[in-house]
C-alpha cells in the first residue's frame, strides 16, 4: 500500500505523537509499504516528507512550544502532493492540517482513518482547568466533530475508547496499543557513581500539571527513606520550574531533563522503581517501556488514566492524587527487594504483548480493512 501519515510535527523524539508516527512509519516500511509523511515540520529517511510549515501565531506558538509540540499550517498544494495516489491516509490528531487533509481525501475518494491521541485533559490542564469536567466535556464535543467523519478510529487503550463512547462518538473504535520499540529491553548497566547506594525512582513524561510529578516529590518528602531516595524525572515541559521549587526540601535534588532513547534505556535499567503519577493518560508508553525492561511500576489509579491496567498486584497501584498512598507503596518496594525482583521477571514476560511489531500489524490490518471498504463503496 501507499500510506500517508498526517501529523503536525514529525521526527521529534520528545513528542509522544511524533514518536508514534515515527515508529509506525518505520515498521510499515519494513512491511514493504510506501510511506509518506504530511506534516508542518519534520525530517526522515527513506520516508517521503511533505512539509506545510509551522503555525507561528504568537500566543499559540509559544504555548505549543512550551508543551513540546508545534502545529502545522494548511497548504492545499502540499496536501494534494502527499495524499494523491495514496491507498489510505491516517490522521493522528484533530488539527487544522488533518481536517484539511480529510476534506481533500473525501473529495478524491481516498480511504481515511484517524487516531485519538489527544486527551482533552492534556489541553485543559495547560490552561489550569484540567479538573473542570464541563471544560473537558466541551473539548470532547469539539473533537467529536472531527472524529465522527471517520468510519474507524484507532484508540490506544480501552479506557479512552470508553470515554469516547460515553461522549457520544459513533465511529467504530479499534483498540490497539501504540506499542514499544524493540530498543527497550533488559540489559546490564553500571550505575553512575553518584547514585550508588541510592534508591532511584524514575518517571518519564512531559512536565505538566496533569502528569502530577508533584505527588512524587511530596511522597518522597514524607517518606522515612527520604535521604536514600533519588528522583529522576525524565522529560521537559512548562512545569519544570515549579517542580524544581517544590523539590528544594529534598535531601537529594531530583534529576530533571530530557534524554534520548539510548540514554533513557540505561536509566531505566539502573533505576529501582518506576512511578507513573499522572491523573490523565491515554496509554503511557513510557510505563510499558519501563516494565519491558523489568522495572516494576507504581501507577495512579485515576479513572482518566489507562495506565492502571498494567498493575499486576495491589502494590502496583496507589490512590490517585494521594501522596500518602504513594509514599506507602514506595516504602513497600524498598522493604521487599526480593518480591520486587520476582515481579520484575513477570513484567518482562507480560510486556511481550505490547511489542511495536505486533501492534503495528494490527493497525496494518485496520488500514487494509478500510481500503477494501472504500473500494466496495466506490
């Protein structure tokens, strides 16, 4: 097939949606398909890149940059070049670029599918209104205008598919994990000298209000093991300064910053515990990457995060928004290293179902299904 993937920003490893597109393109090409990327900005080889340019409206541009994401402008000529002759065009977010590409494909009779990667809470939390239900419902309503134009929509988790059904989405919702790159695996890593004797807690993700890195800081502050705990927050985002401010009380200042995948792999393999504190999460590939390497997780049980599905025991969950509950689970794993070692092996086996190859094969089947349906209609 000729597959066009539409995503506003491509090839940026600090952006989850961009990384999803990058992995999808790579595996689809390995399967023998021709892949085109329609984006605002991006780079890649050997996939064909069609760039429309970046939306630089002052307020919007600065806000998006702080979140590690850039939005594309529409360019009808580039859209036509990227989509004409494609068997299917897959849209990764309800942006202006994707809406324009959808209109073009409908006019030309080109099969289309969409993915739901942008949780409303990701938007409202940026405006410090993430806990206001009416605001999130309003965003769901706005996004529904785009998603209902498709016969089939890819959802990375059953949780978000359930949210879409609750909010009146009528399209066929196909649940497929985004999948974990084969780069992530267990390996022997020598722990840096400065961290020897420390219990390292890792969380990977954008530094923002809904991700709740503040809960980790608060739980560690309360812990009787505080002096031996080293927190590593791998990510970037608008909450960095806030996290640094509230961490001044800790004996060991948290390590905060973005890491390339190869560096992150080493950190995961010398860390002691993975904590995913987020209040809202469509899937959290970073958590799967961690336990794929055998790093035992402690996960928020928030009803708006799909990550709780990965808990294999009661001690892998904590009550969302509750630093006391999180403190208790951190303390449990510090005190039970043998149990943690056994569970680590179980997680490595459990993770096999989330391999990128298996997940992209399911998405490939979805594409083929829609191409066949489109031909039947025509």
